[in-house]
């Protein structure tokens, strides 16, 4: 039977962080299924995790299904423990936490799947709008964006996720609740949130319920930066009149839409780094009111114009942020880092196997996707702490000559490295330490000779 101590010492030490989230039997299953999902190159189903762990002939498959459908553990609590691990291992002390929020559809089949419904599916093939609809579960995902020393792009590590249900809270309210949980778990740290235009003005945990007033109650110390829609209407902040009686007026004159702000703005050149490149852009910013969304709370509009390129509306990118103090260039870089959550979701679906489980009951559906996302984040933490080798990109180019420009490891390289260590550890079960790269290659050579 696979126990935690038979895993590589490096991975077992990381898994011990989650020990308080489970009972004894469920923790053993959690450790086995986590290793199984990583080691499984095929389908990431529940039984596939059991096969990947090498326990398909030792445990009955009901034990794996029971872990998701009946065991006593909460996905939110596991996410908080993962968040603590990430902030302790990958973020400098006191540094602000950058959180990227997005939603995605995991396609399912069958009418009895919990919370399944028809959703817009941007990845579906077809020219018409009717082709962009799929049946499945929609998840709102929040991840911590970190900078790793061996990669020049930001990497997003999912730490919490919530299932959207038809007729329930909106995705904006769900996102606010996820962000509030992250902020509560990071006392003393400022939290910056970045999202696409759909989440502009998203409500926090204290936000209004359906049918009530649309209050935007973000926790203290949390800012939101998102893309701005072209038809947003802004107003100025009224100047107080000395000696006037009564409550001071807050709402000033109409400023118009982003196009109008761009026409009246004073543009300045700034250098910033985004999408792996250092660039010079023209920036303009305006502190104003977006009354239809934030009421009388001051916000900042940051407009971006690319040099040497014609802008149809006078700008190429319009951002809105509740951060009134950070430099405009930093706001643009922060929004550019949002793309990392899109990459994380794609890796989760295509490489980790998240969403491939075929369970249907409520608790199983609500737990399986977060479990897969947390496993992906755990793989990245493990690789950053124990798995990186300077020659990994060169070895990858030798194995795949068509990757001539590859200079940095991808997530596939990270999970492959951990997968090899897990498999090699099975042949060194009596040794609790992590197998060395030489031992891993020796096991691979033995496999190749046995198959010859």
C-alpha cells in the first residue's frame, strides 16, 4: 500500500502542509491521488488517478470515488493551505500578492451532472454564435501570479475555485468572495486583483445579493484592475465650494467615454515590460468617477497607445483600476500578467487532466476540479523548490529538435520532471530520499532495455 513516506521526500514534505485538512485515511488517499494525477499520462479520471498511483490492483476504485464524494474535507481549506505554501516559498516577505481571476467551462455530458448547464464556449469550433455553446460546468478560478527566477514570464498558480450555478450568485460576486478569502488568508499583505472586462466592478464578500443594491465592498487593502468597455461613461469629481452649507457635492461634470478621455488626455511616454518584452508606450491617466459601477468612489482610467500604430478610438487599450497610487506603467504590467491565468487554465485542461473526471454527484463535482487545479500548483511549487535543472531546456531541444528557440522550461517540462521522480521512487521504495537525476535516468534505461 502506498503511504506518504514512500513518496519522494521532497513531495512528501510539501504534502504534509495539507495534513491538517484531512482525517488520517483521507490524507493517505489525498497523497496517493495527487501523485497518481501527476504520474498519469493518460486520462485524468478518478480511476486514472488510481492507476497512475499504481494502486489499481491494491485499492478498490470505490475508495478513490469516496474521497471526492463522501470524505470529510473542504476544497476551500485545502486552497488556503496551498496559498500559505505559495506565499511562504515563492513570494518575498511583505510583497503584495497579485491575483488573476477568470472563468472557464469544463465540458461534460449527461443531464444528471450536478450544476451542468449550457454556457458560452469560446474554444468551441464553428463560425456562428450557435456553435459557441457547450454543455458543462462553469468555474470561477483565482490564482496567485508569481515570478520564477528561471522563467521570464509570470506564472499563475490556482489557489481557489468556485462552481457557478444557474440562478445562483453572479460570477462577479463569486470572484469577490474568492478574493476576500485570499485577502483574509494573507494578513498584512496588499492584494492586487487583475481580471478581464467582465469582472470590472465585481462585488466582494460583503457585496449585495441578487435583487439588492449593487454595493462594491472590497476588503481593505485589495485593488482591482480590469479592462474597460468602450461605452463606459465617466464623470469628474466635483471640487468642494468653500463656505457652502450642507453636504459637499461629489459628482462633477460629464467626461464622456474612453474615446473622449483619450482626446482630452495629456500623453506621456513610459517604458514597461509585458508579455516578455520591454516596450515604450504612450500612457494617459484620469482620476474620475464611474458612477454606474462604483458610485461615488474614485477610480483611475489608464489609457495605452502603441507608438507607430494607428488607434481607431485614440487609444489601443483602456484599463480601469481602484489603485490610485501605483504608477500607470505598473498598472499596465499588472494587467498584462492576467494572461498567465489563461495559460494555467489551458495547461490544466490539456496537460494536468483537470475536468476529465466523470463524476456527477454534488460533492464530487465541487471537489474534483479544485483538486486538479491545486495539484497543478503543487507541481510548480515542487519544481521551483526541488526540480529545476539549468540544462532542462537544452535536453528538451535534444529530444525534440523542432524546438530550436526553446530556452526556458514549460509546465509540461515541470510535470514531466516530477512524473519521472515519482516513477523512479517506486523502484527505490526502501529509500525515503528523492531520486537523483542519474537514478531516474538509470530506471528509464532499464525500461528501454526491457522493452527492446
